[in-house]
C-alpha cells in the first residue's frame, strides 16, 4: 500500500494533481480490475517490461556491492598489509631508518617481498614453465594464511632451499612434492603444494602460475641483476589502534623518491579491482540500455492498453465523468501493474544475481561471498518507482486528449500532445540523466554515454524510418506481400518503435560479435607464421653475444626504464593518472633508441623521426607513438622530462608514429636517437619466431645457458587471451540479450493492440475465399519484413561501429564475417517469426461465423 501511495504521489504531482484532490471516494475497484483483465495480455507485457527494466541493473548493483565489500574486507589479505610500499628496485638503502622508527615505535610489523617472473624446470631439464615468483620473509603473510594441501601453513614449510608450488604449476610440470627444480642458478626442493592464494585470488590476470621461495634464495638465483623486472615490496601490519593513514603520511615525509609508491590497503589500486571496475562499468552501460528499451516497452504497452480503451473512455466522458475520475481509475490500474512489475523485477534481480557465479565462472575470487542486503531491496524498489513514474507519465497524461467524439470514429487518431508532454519529457530526461550519472559514478563519462546512447537511438530511428519510407512507396504486385506491408504500417502498429528497439540491441550484439571475431582473427586464429611468438626480456649488456649464439642471431631492442615527470612544465598527476581505465602516464615506461622505423611503423606527424626546427641545446628529439600521444594529449614540439635512474632527460616531440599492423609484436612509446641513450643503464629485449614444435627445446636451452632471462611464450599467452575473450563475450551477450527481449515485448504489445483490426481482416480474407493458410502466410511475411528491416538497420549501424573501433581504437584490420552474420540473421528471423505467430495465433484461427455473430450481437 505504501508503494502504491508513493507511486500515486509521484505520478500525480507530475500530472499536476495533488493526492488530496483526487476523488478517492469515487474509486470503483471492480471497474479497475475489469479494465485490467479485459487487456490482461498487454498488462502482462507491461509487468514484464517493468521487471526487465530493473532486474538486470538491480542484480548488477547488488553484485557490484558484493565485489566492493569483498575487496574492501579482504584488502589487507589481497595487498598483503595495512600499508604497502612498492618500487622497481631494492628499498633497503632508503627505507631502513624510517622502517626501524615505525617498528621500534611499536606502530607496525614489517615483512619484505620480491616479485618477478622467470622460468623453472625439473632438474632433469625436461619441461620448462614460466611462473610468477614471490620471494618472502619468514613472517609472510601478515594477514590470513596460505594453507598447503598437506594442511601445514606456508610460513611453517617455506625455508631456504625450498620452493612451494601452486597446484597449477605442479600439474603442468607433472611433478610432486619432494621433486627438485631449477630456478636461475639454484636447485630447490618442492616443499609443498598450495591450492589457493589470497594474494592472488584469480589466475587469469597473471602470465603464469604462482610459486613461493624464501627471501634469501632470491639473491642466490642470480635473477635480480641490474635492469631485471623486479617489484620490491615492504608490507606493514599496523599494531593496535594506530591509523594507517598516519603511518603512510610519516613514511611519505621521510622517503623522498618518486620511484617509491606508498599506499594503504584501502587506497591501493590492484589489477583485480581495476579489472572488475572496467567490466562492471561496461555491463552497467548495457543494463542502462536495457532499462531504456524496457521503458519504451512499458510506454508502448500502456499506450496500447489506453488505445483499446478509447471508446470506453469516450462513453464515460459522454456520461459526465470528470477528467480526474478518468485519471484516478487508470492511475490505480498503472499502480497495480507497476507493483507487480516491481515485485517481479526484484525477484528476477535476486535470481539473476545468484546465477552470476555460473556466468562469471573462472573470473571471480573463490573467497567472494554473495549476500542480498536490505539496501539491495530498497535500491531495486526505488529504481522501479522511478522507472514506472518516468515511462507511465506520457500515456497517462495523453488520456486528457480523448474526447467523447471518439465513439463515432472508425479508427483512432493520435492522442493530444501539448506543453505538458514536453515538460514531462524534459523532466524525465533530467531524472534519467541523474540516474545514469549515479550508476556510472563519473559525470563526464555519464554525459558521454548519454550523448552516445541518444545518438545511437536517433541514428537507428532515422535509418529505420528512411527504409520504412521506401517500403511504403513500394507497390508490389503480389497480394501476399502487399497485404503484409499494409499490415506492417497499419495505424496503431508501433512498427518504428519495434524496429528501433530491436535494431539498437541487435546493433550492440553485432558490434560485439564483429569485434570479437576481428580480435580473434588478428591475434589468435590468423596469427602470422612469421610473427614473433617468444619474447625474451632482461638480457644484460654482457649477455648479448651469448644470447645471439643461443637464439641464432635474433634482433635485439635496447630497453631503458624511465618515468615521465612533466609535459610542457606541467608535472604528471600520479593520483589522477592511476584512476584512468586505460593506460596512464604515471607508470614506468620502456624507452629505446634506434635510427629507423620498424617495418610496421610509419610517421604520422613530422617530416623525419628526429628533426627539430630549430634545434635547442640540452633538448633531445623524441619520436612518440600516436596512442600515448592520445593518452597524454601530447602534441608536436611538446617538451617532455624523463627521470632515468635519477638523472633527468629533457626531450622535445619531433615526430608522432603510428603502427600499420596491430599484432603481438614489439613496439615502444618513446624512441630516441642512439647517441642519447646509448650510455644509459639498460637491458635488451628480443622477439623470436620459433616453430611450435621447437618451442620447448628453445626455452630449455636459453634457460640453461642464461637463467636470468625471462621468457614469455606469446603463443600460450594468445591462447589464454582467447579463452578470456570467449568468457567476456558470453557475459556481454547474456546482458545484451535482455535488450532483444525488450524488443520482443514491444512487438507483442503492438500485435495485441491491433488484434481487433487483424481479426477483422482475417475474417474478410476468409469470407472472400482465403483459408487460414493465407492468413498465416501474411503474418509470416510481415514478421520477416520486420526482422529484415531490424537486421538491416542493425547491420548498418553495428558494422559501422565495429569498423570505427577496429580501425581507430584497436588499430587492426577489419573484416566482415558474412557466415556468422547470416547465422545471426537466421536466429533473429526465427525469433521474431515465432514471437509473431504465437502472439497472433487467435487471429489465424478466428472463424468468420463466430466473429459475425459477435458483431451482430453488438
């Protein structure tokens, strides 16, 4: 009852009524329910549209809260401490004194870790495996524990000379506890096997399975040489009630280095949270599209109900009923239907949420718990109230345009529009904008999304109207086609709304399908046989000759690690950059030097790679890639300042390069002349092309001769990327399918709204000698025209969108996969045809005698 009164107040105020002024004493409950049951099928569609509008979004919001709550609750276990210090080099020389002050002051416990990638192999030298290594001190972890399969704790079994392997690493190496493996220059015994790791709750974000070694063994491996890609961490566990923010602030005051990142567990950004932020953001956009299309279905089905009631309303008005009387009864009808729609949506949201663990299988941490909270319920109900209010306003408002004269009209006309309609639309747009901003949590992104969504709907609507106009002008000679086209464009048939809704959702699905197929084609299925498939990093300067002998004269790229400090004197905002969803300027970059373009590069801006006009002393030319230029809004002639091992390097942008092919091949954002970086601290990177059958032997040989080199199997990485893309595509397709369902609901409501006209036509056909088969064929041709029109519009918009994304964002070649698109077309035709036939079966089976008797009775 409270929900009904709240809805009454919301809609009543928008209509210009006060709840206290409504003629409640004149309410006829039997009349309300009789009106609902007389249009029960369309009323059910309205209920389902309300449920569809809120179920996916409410389920997603509840799921998002679970993830945020879980990541916040387990932030200390996930990050390893209350306070985290990270740097790409050893921290001991600058942190010893500040850390001792914290420890001796009784503020925190401290543990050090070193993380890096390398290759391990059984001591017999058989199967090498690229792994994610973490060397830890004996009091790790500070929070929680990593329990081995034997039941022992990690801190009890990890000792010098021992290595603890994840179950995945053991299965892939096909070894067991007690076996001996080689890591770098040392041989270690497998001291235990663990199944899960709270610091690495998901595996798809890592290049290889995880392993643990003792902190002192890290140095003995010989893998921590100068230039190695190593991440050093110091983790602090706060003692007592000390504020972590206070400890963080104290450490930041004492440690003046831009290469050391200091965060609390609550503020630290990690790959898991960034991955879920991006995924849930994208799914929220799709759910908002579903909400709007479901809202269009609500508005269309409610308009269909009121269109059927026009003569009834006209008779009641002719008998002296007031505008308030009409409004009151149909408002309560909407309230009743809205109540059931919201209840169904809340229940559907709960069901969807508990299906998510199956849908997201392989992407979620094992520790994630699912709870339906009171805030989830109230959030869903409030969302339902807003949606019902927004999309019911116009049909209710336009009831005022029904005149008693409608009794004598053979066909209904468009209902009255006026200033109130436009005010309602404006108010609804404002509320919808606030709803989207609240959902996406970023004002600028929400405004871009609203503009893009409005553009999509307008574009699809214009294209569908243009094609529809052409069909109207088409004069077929075939009677079947002629009657089908006449039926499509009959008065009261919401063909444009149906086509727009279906085409919008189909365009999104086709765009996702084409993007996935093109990405697979570029990086996985059609990976060029001459493309590099084995990356070797951290090759030291004194190892170049040895590596060339082992690798057979591979092409080497020098790598100089550096950070970008400023652009045109404006310092890089680290906190703001780390909030980016894409690449950022706050991370450490790999610089290189060479005097020519790579085979897959060309100069996009500038005459030559390193031409400055005029040259200036102390400023060196740098060629940058167009992608990082877009990320940092960097232009030609901009001044960049880098920090290379504590030495500042000032450079000016002399050219902007672009890649002519996008594949897993080497590229660098910043390229200098050889003379500028030749003497800087550096390592080398090699990209090898090795036949798959020789991959294992090549890796084993490199690891044996040069154990410090990290090797990435790009072919294996591509397979892993492909599996991840399949999972993500399945999730996105699932959410997008709700939009298709909204289009089907709108189509069903349109068919039901024109059912009486269709029955009359069916009877006339049969009186003139046609049979039920002819009526059925007319419906089939009509449904195929709607499917074809929707698919053509979706094809034009979806293919154009996929083309633009592939060419200008992913920078890959674009292909149209006609076979897959044809299969999608057949699925859509089958879906729409089945929907039309099932919704109109009463029209096909209507007997003329029964209809004429009923007509004569009236």
